[in-house]
C-alpha cells in the first residue's frame, strides 16, 4: 500500500520560479561573476513535518566550495568537495528538491547569466542522491519508482535550472526600487513529476540596499531581493495523482493541496555574487484512502552563506 506520508514527498519535487522576461525600467542588477572567483559555501536545511503520527524534525548541514570559470560565451559554475549532508535527516527522500540541488556538480550558463544552458556530472549527482536517501532509511519499491523520476537527466537539469533562477535569473531585470513589484507568470516543465507542465505565479521585488554581510562588508554595498511563488493547485493534483497511479495500484485520492515558496537573497551590487540565500517552502496535502482523510504539512528552510575570494588579490567578498 502507498503510505499517505509519501504523498507529501511528491509535492516537494518542484517548483521554483522560472526565469521570466521582465521589462527593464531603471537601474537593475548586472551579472558580473568574475572568472576565477571561488567561494566557501555553508548550507543548512531545517524542516518539520506535522500530520499523522509524531512530528518529524530534521536539521542538516553541508560545506563545500564553488568556483566560477568563464569560457568564451559561457560561464561554468562548479561545486567541489560536496560529500553529503550531516546531522539529522528527513524521512525517505523528503526535504524538498533543495536537498539535492547541491549534489549536481556543474552548472553551465550564458556569459550574461540570463540563459541556463545545462549541467555536467549526472552520474555523480545520482550517486550522491541515492546515498542521501539511504541515510534516511532507504526506499521501498513504490518510493523507488517515484524517486527514479527525480534522478533522470531531464529532472536533474530542471532542478538545476530552477535553482539558477533563484540565484540569478529572477533578479536581473528587477528595478532597484523598493516600491516596485513584478508579477510572475510562466509555464515550466516538470520531468520530476514524470512529465507535464505547471503554471507558476507570484511576485518578485527589490527590498533594500545594505552593507554586505561578509568580511570587509562596510566598504561594499549589497542588494536584497525577495520573491514568493506558487504552482497551480489543480495542475499539481492531477500530475501527482497520475504519478502515484503509475507507481502503485490503490493509491490515495488527493483532496487538497497547498504550497508557498519564498526566496530571499543578498548579492554584491558590483558583481551579483550571492552573499546569503534563504529558501522557505511551506506545503500541505490532504488525501483520502479507504474512507479516511488525512492531512500532512511540512515546512522547510534552507539557508546559504557564501564567502568569496576573487582572483589576483585574495580579497574576500
């Protein structure tokens, strides 16, 4: 039988806001990640699941390095030394797509950062993802079938593209005016759901200019941006229901679903290098099986800090 708690895992596989074409009206952020820049990155993921049975909490951390290399009309962003999460883990493959994004070794984007071109290191990512779910107790046959959709080449690319949108793409054309707000509307493919598309809506805006938080920050200026997005509820219900039915017979019927995704980022004004990034996902699902209806909700917060070193002078950013 497909356990009810697994339903919540399914809705954590998307959905981050895609890159949207916003009209440029005034001063905006310029992507200028320098060739040879490297960062020490610290990430922490905390979460809580409430529903049937006792509350489940987790608290994981990971440290790795990030490097930037410009190659002609491309920028290659590599994660090195990521060996997995440490701490207490969410059940099965819960914890949101954010749990797995840093396991993808290499992102490739256009020189101006506006276009996501692809990834490298598919097999490395799959190996790390499988190791991570084993740390959470492993997967039964039904969960393994669903998890397989998340580890395909197309799904890995989609996760990476979504994350790049949050790192850079969402903010590039946003006017640096705290009074201005932009409405987001777009359709994104979701191979991690086994195929299909979802409509994404939300809002993005500039919050404020502030001193940078890292060493030497008083001499540099940073920009704080914020976004809130959500996927179309009816579309998600249909996609998840179809995915479950393919995985196992006698699946529960989804009767309610809700999700909110928030992103806050602080970036260096001169280069757009990220300094801090916080992702918050709130979601809940209601399902019925054999005449019984249950509801499970989950809150996930993932926070990054970046300490950059630029080439030549060893200066930290």
